[in-house]
């Protein structure tokens, strides 16, 4: 499979998922810690998914800034960050037409554009902050993505980056090769597992309600339901999850 075929396959998968499970506005595995202190209301149905956004941007000054989210999904995280952190301008980019359609219909404030993470449609030095959550493992060329983030960030700009990866995959050398300064790296696998366990019933119910019954088990594997593939890989430490705070010099 060529790189372009892989990208097309990812876009098609998320386009179809938008029709099968339109209720989700945030597509990630979530974050939970012992305190669960958060700006997200405790009764919000996607509280753990939004808490991953909150964790990802921790200690980053977003007030009055121009922010880009690469692979913004359905825009739920974009709306949360823009409204809660005083962002001046928030732009979300995603490869899926259907994700962009849902984001534009639901999120108030951010702007959304179709685009590829490895060839961002923006000028050099045009953003103060770039956010990327649980997406880079799907890219054809992660190094090319890091280079694009470096290009579009202003000098001194921040890169807030989280993703899961195979246990033997360390992205730090690629980040350093791209020119970033690593401010902080945390393994948050346990926090992601805790979020999935607390959110599993909601996820499973949404998948069970899908009209395409032959896809239910596949979506439980993909969607982090307890006892299924994604959750099992985290528990067995076949895959790990890391969050990074980085800076462009």
C-alpha cells in the first residue's frame, strides 16, 4: 500500500464512522487521574475525552493566541479549548470530509479546513500553538508531520502533542531531529486506561446502538471498550501513551 493509499483509507474509515456513530464529538481514549479536577463539568458525557485535551495543553498560555489543531476530528475539543482558554483564533484541520462537516455544524468559534498533516495549508511562522492528539500513529510519515509543525509555528511557539504508540516506538528522536526543544514528556498509559474503564459503558452503548450490526465488534475493538483490543493492548503494555510539551526555538 502506498502512502497516498494509506491516507485515503484513513479518511474513508473516519468518513464511514461519522455515519455509524455520529454522537461522538471527540474521538480519543480520554484521560483520568486521581483527583479528576477539571474545567470539564462532571456530568459532561465526553468529560474524559475533553480532559485529555486539558491535559495536553497543560501549562501552555493560550490566551489571545492563534492555535492550530492538526487532525481535529469532529471539533468537540476545538470548541472546548477555544471557549475555556481564551484563544483568539482556532483553526482545525482534518483529512476526513465528514469530520469537517460535523465540526462545522457543532462547534461555535473555531474554523475548520480539510487538509493533510504532512502538507499543512498554511504559511510559515503563522501559529503560536499547535495541538495534535491521538492521530500521528495513523500518518504515512510522522517525521514529515513534525517538520510541518515546526514550519508553521512561530519562533518560541508551543507544540502540545499526545499519542499512543507501540511499546518499542520512541518518537523523541524524531521530534529532536525536527528541531524541537522537549520541555516535558509523560507516560500517561495508566490515565488513559482509567478513563477508558470509567467511560466504557457509554462507549459500548453507542456502539451497540449502531445500525450496522456487523460492525459492532470492530468498533468496540477500535473504540477502547473494556475487554476489547485497544484496551487490552494498553493493559498488557503492548501499546503505551505519552504526552509531550515542546517548543520551537
